[in-house]
């Protein structure tokens, strides 16, 4: 049984500090993972605008956002100019690939994508995705093939572009199993491997869960076999830094339960991509996370239940 580890990398600090720590941990345990990079400017400070949205202040209290990002990162794009992550940390990105890990695109500008893509038109969406692809190709000297959208935010244009830009493994949303997506009955021929498990920051702070018992809570969710596998998303800024010991517990726990922690590409290799079940996708919500996300909504009409991987 395969459980894909998907590492979202949002900031310059996460790229420089969180990524090498996770690469080291995964190598020590002999497991695979996919690292998805933010390739353009780090404008994390601008996310402070989200403080005016419902649900954000509760999350700040639960997860300690200042401790999580660091003060300097919170000023990028506001009082300090946003540093260019691809230019400043391309060496870390190549080191990750050269250490044998799957790499792909998270976004060009995380804050811009997360706050803008829901209402964006085709031209805006194509520009953001093309800039990320060009910079990725600049850094790695090969085109990107794996995509995992920032903040699980997508629109129909972005979904169409996953196919047109040549991606073959996408993990852009939340759901229950790998599928071929249909948005308003329009098919997109690029398989989606959605995040199936809750993230640590969605669990911590609710129902008596804290950093000391969150690994047990999550391992409780993976006790039952899941023939189509699982996808777990972690963040370089949180699980690669303050919560690194929790990831150590999780990787050991998953191996003891019989899971092989792998990259998204390895999960993709275990299925026949174009024989995957067809599923309706769209905008919805998940427990513990504020706002709306790209979600798998259920079988496409007439579609059979998921097949075993
Ligand atoms: Zn992200």
C-alpha cells in the first residue's frame, strides 16, 4: 500500500531550512516524497490581509503563525521586498531532485495565486502557470511534470492548463482517491491524486489534539487499508521545521502499519492513469480549514466505484 508524501514549499525560508531537513529525514528512513516549489516572489507578508477573513484569527491562535513563518517572512511583500525564491534557492531545489526526490510546481506567487485564482480569468491563470513553468525549466533544465496547486486553489482554466502544459501527475485538491477530473461535465485528461488525509494544522487545536498526540490521531486514520493509497500533504515551513519530530513519528508509524511512503509519481506508476475512475470536481470545503478549496465531489454519473490500485 502506497502513501504519497507531498511537501508544499511556500516561502524562501521553508525552501532553505525546511526542505533540507525533510530531505535528510526521508533519506534516513529510505522513503520517497514529492516536493512542490513556489518559484517566484515570496510575498507571504501580504497574506496578512487574510486576517480580515473569518476563521483566520482562530487558526493563528491554534497554529502560531508568527512562530511558524518567522517575522522576516511576514514582512516580505509589505515592508520588505519579496525575494525571488527560484533565483535565491534554485540550488536547494536541484539538490532535492539530485537526492532522488520527485519535484514539481506549487505556484509562481503563493499569495497571489491563493487569493486570486478563484475569480481569475484564463489570461491571468495562464500567465501565473507559465511563469512558474518557465522558472522551473530554468532551475532544473527540464520541464515540470508534477503540479500541486497552492492552497488547493484551482479554477477551470488552471485545470485545463494542467493538461495543456504537459503535466502528467497532479495533486491539486482534496478528495478520497485518484481520478480523472470532470469540471461541469468537461473532462481534463490529466489524472488527479488528491490529498486524502487531513493536514497537521487542520487537526492541531481541535478535540484536544496538540503536537504531542497529533501523530497518533493521524495514524488512527490510516489503520484501515485503502487500496487506492493515500496522499498526505505537509509544509516545509511547519512540518520541515517546528513539527519535524511529528513527521519522524508518522513515517515510522506508517511503515509499521504496512504503508510505503512514496512520491506522487510512484503512486501514479502503480495505476493505469487513463483507466482511473472519472469524478466530478469543483469548489467545496473541508473540516478544519477556512474558505473553499478544489475538491473531488463524487463519481461522474454512471461511473463505477474506485478500482483497486
Ligand atoms: Zn502552499
